[in-house]
């Protein structure tokens, strides 16, 4: 590799250069292995999350205020997506959106600390020889499959293989550290309990994953560069470091969301102090201690410390969760913030984009909220028209501002969602939601138009004839029914032939009666029983009602249009 002619001094120089080159290559390969390990973990977690998205939504929807059930859900969800950080950030987002209470979120977060230990168990099992095969199979599925769900499974398998391949590469190239005096000096310093905990906090905060941080320690243990007594306090620190991302995500959130992040920090800090004391006062993690007697595999020893400390901390602190929450409320004082402003997304925020299946589920609720607000505006506008109520007109105008805001905000959120990896069914939903939101906004616009007609009646101190008012009430009843049925079809999000037929018949009845009532009105004008000025308002009202029905029909058939049905394209 190097020229070795010349005297002995030249040969020694070449030997040093060769040695330096070998060391440099081992460092590069170790860093490359770390990169593959982190990427594989992320790839596998995202694939698991996408493949199991619908099931994850179901788990969260069945949450109750029971803290123990919440902990079980936290364990299951984290074991599936392999990221306690993602789960904790998601919980902060849910509390911020008033979907979860602080107590519910804490139960889930405590369970998440146990669920995240699954990765460390997998890494302690010697199955790395099969990693290249897993990469091949996974990549083959991702490249050749046309179905997203199959691609997600392939992503899981490929990520699993890349994770273990990176772990093997990292471990094999870290072996020289076992005989390095300089590295031995570093390990000696971090074996100090306080330094070890601080190092673990900083390391986990840097790579934003407790699973990955523990995995690196396991790689060093496999390489013989790290023993359990030196790693134990770093593991405890990693528990606290995993909270950093959650804390950052709470910046700018509601007070309840900030208290959630703080409660997580308090929980992990108390748990860390508890086990640090156990390790100092007993032989729990010494060379001849309890863990060492269970297994001689250092990687598995580190995994056991990670698992036991997480489980015991949760079991001890879950019953006194209320005290932790009270302490968080003392540290962050003040009354709970008032209900969120109307002109604001209530069920989603940017944090949820990190977990697309949840984001899709929650944006659906946001759209349902918009639909209910549009219906409420229609009802208020019709009451204002019939009763000449100026107060209701003002309420409709205020609500219309909220509807317009939601139209813009939800559409922008859908654009962001559409750029993420989604399940096939979720991508179909997101595509249809653009039209649904637009139709709901148009219903709100027509309700505002009806209020303008009401204002004209009030200003001119005029009213409809009795016959015309009866026709208005009949149309109002039909339009109310089609809005209710359409919103129900959207919320159910599945094909219901009875509802499809019902909405189709109602829409046709509204179209027929619109034509009939316009003819009746022309007769009343001819007979002189109706004022021409009021008659114009009556005709405009019928037009607005018919178009509201058209937009409602579009909403009803947004996901599953009936074959052969000519759904109106309202303007």
C-alpha cells in the first residue's frame, strides 16, 4: 500500500501511516454503521406506523380516563411504532387540541417508556446474519409493489435488516476501542453516576431517540468496549434525554400541553433518581450482581436494565400520577386556559404530521366540526329570515368568519398531509376532503346570502304571504334533512345504499319543489296576492336553498358516489 524501500526509519514511518489509515477507516465504518442503524430504525418505525395506522387510531379512540388502560395503550402503540418520542409528542399535541386530558396523556406516556424497550430486546438477539436477506426482501417489495400497504411491509422488513446490518458494522469496527487507553479513560469518567446520567441525557437529546441511544450502548457492549457497570447510569440518563423533543414540541402550546411535557420530565427524573439509588445501594448492576447472573451477554444486560428500570418506574409512579400532575401545575401555575378561539384548528396541529394516520383521523374531526358549524349557520339564517331576528344575523356573520378561516386552514393542512406517506385509504380520503371542505364553505356562503335577504325584509318592513311562508318551511325541512344525512354519510365514511338512495330522493324532491314553488309564486304575482319586491327575495331564497342541497349531496357522495347517480356540481 505504501512504498517501503529505504532504511528502518522509513519502514517505521510507513507502519505508523498504515496504522493511522486503518484506524481512520474503522472510525468511518463505525460512523457509517451508526448512520445505517439510525436510518434503519426510523425506516422500520415509519413503516410500522403506516401499516398499522387504522389500528392505532382505533386504540386511541377507545382510550378512557382509566390511567392503567392508558398505560397499556401507550405500551402497545409504542411497541408498534418503536418511538416513545413520537408518542409523547403526539400526546402533547392531543392535549393541546383538547382531545386528551393531562391524566390520560400521562398514562399513555408512562406506558410508552415500557413499549420503547422492545427495540433493545431485539438488538440483543444474535440474528444479524439474516440482515442482508431482510434488506433484499424488503427492498424487492418496495421497488416492485404497486400497492402502498405492501410497500409499507417491505419498508418494515428493509428497515429491520438495515438496523441490524448497521448494528453489526458499528460493533465490529468499535472493537479496537476495547483496548484503547484513551477510550478507557472516557468510560472511567462516565462511570461516575452523575456524569453518566448527564452523558445519557445529552446523547439521547442529540439523536432524539432513547431506543437508538440504548442501541449504541449495546453495540459498544457487544464490541467489548463497554461493561454493564459503566453503562447503567448512561441508560438512566437516556430516559430523561428522551423527554427533550417532547419539551421542545410544547413551546407555544397551551398551558395544559406544557404541563404534559413537564409531567413527563418529572416522571422520568423521579424514576432515574429511584434507580440510581438502587444501583448505588445494591449490587443490582455490578459485575457480580443480579443482572450479571441472568446473562453474560452485555447487550442483553443493558437491555434488561432498560426494561426493568422502565417497568418498575411505571408501576411505582403510575398510582401516584395525580401527585406528579399536581407538582407540574404548581411549577406552571395559573388557571386552565379558556376554550380555544373559534378561528383556530381545534383537533390538529403541526405535531400530528409526524404521525400521518393520526393526523388524517383528526383532520376528519376538524372537517366534521366545520360541517356542523355550516349547518348551524343555515338554521340560524332561516330563523332570522322567518322571524326578522337581527341578532341571529350578527351570529351568522361571526360564524361565517370562522368557516372561512377553517376552509383556508384545513386546506393548507391537507396539502401538507398529501405530501406524506399515507395508507391507500387515507390518501383517498385526503383527496376527497378538498372538495368536502369547499362544499361546506359554500353552504356557509349561501346561509350568509339568506341573511342578506332577511335584512332586506327587515329594512323594507315586509314579509312573505302565508302560502309562500309555508313553502319556505317545507323547503327548510327538506334541506335540513339532506344536510343531516349528508354529514352523517361523511362521518360514517362507508357505503350505505339506504342513505345513498335517501339523499338522492331528497335532492330530487328539493329540485322538483323548487320548480313547483317558483311556478306557484308566478301565479301569486299574476293574481296580485304577492308583492313583486318580496317575490324577488322569495325566488332568490329558493335558489339558495336548492344550491345548499346540491352542495350537501356532493358531501354525501364525496367518498363513495353511487353508480349511475349524477351528483350535482353546485356553483
